[in-house]
C-alpha cells in the first residue's frame, strides 16, 4: 500500500507530497493438526492516508501494526478493495479541517456503495474536532487521537457491535483522550522493511510557541522510559535496521526515566543508542534551540554514528519576530550554537524551518531572516508562508502584511536556499562521502542507491554478484557527477561497515 504524506515543512513551491511505502502486516493463524479443515475468512484489508510529518508516518505504521496483530489485516494499495479506510490527519495548516471533510466526502461515496466499509479518522484534527467529525460526517465509524491509536482494534470491534445492534441508528466510537504515554505499552513488537527506521522517544510539546497547535493536539511533553526506547531500537537492529531516526516534537528535550528512577537526558540517550549492536547511523528530528545543549554538541565529537547533519528549526532571523512567536531564544544564541558545532564537525550540514510573513513581520524583520540564511549557508530548509492554526495565540495577532508581499518574500527567501543547496551539491563532486546502501535504483537497474549523511541520494554502479554484500552496508563513495539538487552519482571505494 502507498501512504500519501503531506509534509508541512516542505517548501510551498516544491513538491508537497511524497509517497512512503508502508509495511504489509499479517497475523493469520493456521488451524492445528487435530482440527478439521475449515474455510478461512477472507483477510480484511486496510488503506491509510497520512498527512503530516515523520511523527504521523510513524503513527500510521503503528496503526497498521495493531490491526495486523489483532485482526490479521493487510495493507492495500487499492482503496476500492479496502475493508477499512483510515485517515491520519495533521492540523499544521490553516483550514486543515476542511481538507479532512473534503476527503471524507469522497470516502462517503465509497461507503454508499459498500455499507460494510469502516471509516476512521485519527491524528491531530481528530483531537481538535472530536465528536464534531461524526456530527458533520455521520458515516465515520471511528475517531481517535494520536495518543489512542493503540485502542484502534477495540474501536473497530465497537463499531461493528454498534452496526449489529442498530444498523440504521449507529453511533460511531470516539476516543481522543490523552492517556499519558500508555500507547507504547500496548503496541506490538516493531516490524520493519529496509535499513532505516523511525523511533518515537517522546510525545507532545511544552514549549507553547504562539503559532503551534502541538501542545493542544498531542499534549504536554512526555518521554518514554529509556529501557523501552532501547528495547525497540534493539529489536529493529536485529531485523537489519542500520539507521535510527529518533522522533519527537521536541526531541532533544527528552527526559526518559531509567530503571533506577534517575533521568536520562537526550545526549546520554545518543550514547546508549550508539552502543546498540548493528546501529551504524543516528539521526533525530525535530529539535529546539532551547534544548540544544553543550552535551549534545559534545556528542558530535564522541559519536561517529551521529550523522554530519543537523535539523534545527529557527523559524525567523528577527529577534522581534522570535519574541512574538514565543520561541524564547535569540539569534545570537542560535548562531553561537551552530558555531560551536562547526568547530567540532566542520563538515556539518545544517537545515532549518522558517515561517515567512508571521503577523507583524516588517521588511527589516524579513531582511534579518534573509541575512541569517546567507550567513549560515543552510544546506536546505522547509519554509512556508504563515497560516493560522485554530486556537493558537498567534491566530489573534493583527496582521497588516498583504499575502502578495508574503508570497514575494517567500520566493526571495527560497531562492537563497535553493542557490545554497545547488552549490553544496555541486561541491560534493570530487569528494568522498559515507553512504548507507538501500536498494537498486528504479530507473537505473545497473546502479544501487543510498543516502549520504547530508541527506543527498547517492547512486553508483555495482557488480550484480556483490549486491547482497552491499545492501544495508555503509560504504565510501567518491562523487563523480551532479545529477540534481538532491542527487549525485559516484563510484564505490570501499565497504565501511
């Protein structure tokens, strides 16, 4: 099945949708030898659409895990053959709710043809809207939040019970509560295909930036216990995963409890993860400058597993705008952090998030942002025009800057970032880089492709007899050609690990 992902951090003028292949999850039980042969019920299939960032992709995979584990469901590419339709929503953009209802309108036509079709809405819009979803779309069977996705099998069963009792007056099931972080205690063992995996280490955020809905839709920050995080990573490594991407809305604010009751901070967690047998590379997203402490910076000197890439959202280059955003850091602090890191890792690649046209942004504020981008020479960024998030303080701020002006500013800003991206990719030619080999290139079957530390896709020719020796390995590749802003081609030098 293909899961469509809308990433709110991708530039507005760039491709805003990507496709992530979800795992097939099966849990069918064969009859025992003493049983008479019976005809097995047809395996139910689930189709899921995912909006949002990596956290939502992770949550969607877990939805598939719990339904596969409890009901033997399989994922499907084809919405027309699905028995269950799930929409994992994101409320990061203005009018996100209307986009959800628009999609539900299309799903309603499917349900009119197939009344047994089960429709569920999860994620952040579900948390915000609650029972209003079923009031506006009564054909929706299940509504659940990010913290209650582990209860999906129970909600599914309840929806069937409601249908059997009162098929014409069915009441859907709703659970958008915030039951601490218990969902991780009820999820099946992680299953994965490929050599990279996300691991969620915490939920929610307590920073309350004035533009952000996360504290209201996912709750306050709650960190998973250290042993639970390491157990999941160990399981993934045993399945062949070589790169771990630690996830959290404020990932470097991790404060996980150890088995002795003490607290493990994020820098210490990085050290623990680096010692998991089989883990060769570590990434993490998304960070906050307030939590980017010196012990994390020092980890870059001590842990070769940490990739030479940092995504550290700054949002604006203007201190006045940062104050209005309630970011609680200044540009000087941010620059100082980056300079410390560059002193340890001169080859570090930096990316960030920017909001252009925040309420009250003056021309000078914008120029400050433009100057910051030029000074720090970002590798790439996710930038977009500010849009109101319902229920956030920023939604009430006066805004006298026209949309035309904001759009022009965004284009000017993105031009600076694009030029920087192109220059950095061209600079790779003639250098040697570390690559995690992942698969055969779809359009170039004589080549393997993988990901460099700096997130570029790297393609190189290979000897077919040695493919199995290369897949899932870290290799050294000498870059010979520029292919596109985010892709290069090279030649294999050696296998590193």
